[in-house]
C-alpha cells in the first residue's frame, strides 16, 4: 500500500528517532517532542517484533492502521442490534437493515475523508486516541443504559453501574496518559454524564452523582504521574501557537468536513420533506444528543481554552476525538430521510464532496496518499545523499522545528540531537565509506548558519532543508559571507518533495609560491 512506503514526515520521524536508541531513552526523547512515552513504548515493541519483516514506514504506521481499522469496525457494527454494543447508535424502532446502512454510511465517509486517511497512516498516537475516545463514548452509553433499564433493550442490571464507571475511569486514564490533550475528550464525556444525571428525573440522582464524582477523582489521581512529568511540555505550550492558535470562524467550520456533511444532508432533508409530505418518517434515534455532544464537545472546549489564552489547543490533532462522532451524527441525519433512493443519493453526494473538496483525487493522481506534510521526501533525500558525503564533510539538518527559534550559538548537545532527529532514526545518511554520518541541527535563523559552520572544521557543509528548493536557494544566495573566506555553493539545491538538499563550502586563498 502506498501509505506504507511513502516517506515519513518530520513528526513521524520524531517517533522513529525516539525508538531508535535504548528503551530507557524513550521517555526523555518523547518529552522533547511534547509527547508522553506510552505510545512510543508500544511502538518500540512493535518495531522490535515486526520491524525486520516490514519496511520502516510500515512497521511505524502499523499501530495507527490497526487502531483506525478497529474504529471503522466499531462504527459499522455498532449501528446494528447485533453489534458489540447492542444497537446504541440507531433506534430500535428501525429495521436491522436500516441500522446497518447507517453504520456503513458513516464508515464509508470516514474511509473517503482525507483527514482520516492522514491520521490513520501516521506514525503518531492520534489514531489510537480516536479509537479509545469512541470506546469511551460507548462506555458512556452503557453507563446510561445500566442506570435507565427498559424492557426492549435487555439492559444490564443497575448494580453494574459502578463497574462500567470503573471501566470508563481506567480507559480515561489511559487516554490522558497517551496524550495530555486527550483530556479534552475525557472532559466532554464526564460533563455529558453529569448533564444526563441532572436532566433525568425519577432516578437515584445522589447515588449516580456520587459515583460520577468518584470516577472523576479516580481519573484525576490516575493522571497525576503523567501531568507532573509533563511540566516542561506545559511550559512550552506558547510555541504551539504557530499551528494551533487560529480560532477564526472559518477555521472552526473547516477544522473537520462539517460543511461537506451539512450542506448535502440539509438539502436532502428539505427535498425529502417536500416529497414525503403526509407520510410517516423514520423513528427517532435515542443517542442523537450523545453523539452530537461527542462531536461538538471537544471542539468547543478546545476553542474556548485557546480563545481564553490558556493554551493553544485548537488544532484537529488535539480534537481528533470529534471526527468519528461527526460522521455518526451526519449518518443519523441521513437516516431521517424517508425516501430510500434520496437517502442513497445524498450519501453518495457526501462521498463525492469529500473527494472533491479535500483535493483527494488530485492527491491520488499525483502519486501521494494523504498529501499535506506527507510530501516531505526524507527517504528520497537521504538515499540521494548516500555515497556523496565525504568523511571530512559535515551534515546539517534545517528541520525548522519551533524549538529552533531564538536560539543562541553554540547550541547544546541535547538541542543539537533534537533539531537533527530527522536524520537520526531510520533515515541515516552514510558517507563514501559506508559509515553513518552524524548530523547536526541548524537553528531557524539562517543568518546564524555561517557561525555554526565555522564551529566545525569541514570541507563541505551539506544542508538538508525542510522546505522547497527555491527557498533554500534564496537563503544560500543571501547567506552572510566574509570577504576573506567567502562561502560558495558547491551543490545547488536538489528538491525531494518538500525537502531539499544543497552544499556550501569555503573558498580559501591560494598559497603564495
């Protein structure tokens, strides 16, 4: 599959670097990249077991693929009465066939959503968080059903309410431990449970509220070790504003394909209302509000937190838990269309809109899988460099990471390793003799590059730049030069997708005869 062989991009290369050392180094390297170590520990285990069988890209992306396929299975199967959670998505008033169609529509939309394809094939933790957050909402459904038994849903005994809350608490701790920002999804689930308790009369509110508060306390205590170990990550949160600080209304509407779902389905429902005037409609779906909150809750919490300046969390990777519930909500609205042929037509229109509006067809025709940052050709760049770097040369990586801003020269050894990690994992460069070349990190301020070059005695300075070749060429043309020993370009920039490679050297005055 193309997604298993295309080059890793810089965030995935952090995962590769984190597991390339000893097992004991993983936690420190994870923290340097604003991650917790649990996912990387699992990735290390997977790479150690299947890394020799699969390519580097395939083994690193295997966990995400598995999690995403499991999510699709849950969505498709949970919509029917025979599913693993007993038909919690669709109404029991509808036929099994209609219930299965609802789940299949939601799953098919996820398959054609390029946002989903990107995170499903990314060597990062977000596909797993998405899966576990869906499981968390399914547990919320179980908790509610156990507290409100009905004759037609074969409910679990009310005495098992504590058991399901305990399961939800443990799962929530795991989600937060995988990535601290996943606490947004956990908070939305807990707030929904509290809202349900206060909005439903005739139940043992005090007992249910006590158990709900106790579960929140368990989650808070269980997350303390991960929160305390992530103090440095929290201190660096302001740096996230470069990619997660846009709370404009347009960005809010386009964070996920909300309009792609909303417009065709709204038009379809209007048409169906006109065509089916006087006829009965499909029965209500009991879980509509739950999945609406599941879709909007993390979205809204992240928007508020970012708008208030607490932390820049408004980015789809931090609210990926909203993506699957959004597709389920859209499928529930599609289910309300009475006409079978119109329902199918609208469902197909959504599929086509996803392909067109997200540029998926163009991306696939260009030979890429998910596009965006995945166009960074690190593998191709390092393959081209192999055998070109002499033992006396120096290899530099201009990764453009946010940690490389405003840094004074010389940089520390840990920062040097971090800024150069793209060429320290599975994409190591070898010199003419076949020995691995140790890379060094360049700071983001390219005016300081000559100062870094002078700190290392070298014949040629090879630069691997995360950016287009024309941008690198412009930087090299404006590079500060000394009159006595001016820098010259010894290798013009070569483009490998959104990664380019060049080399500079210093011309030395000829000796006097």
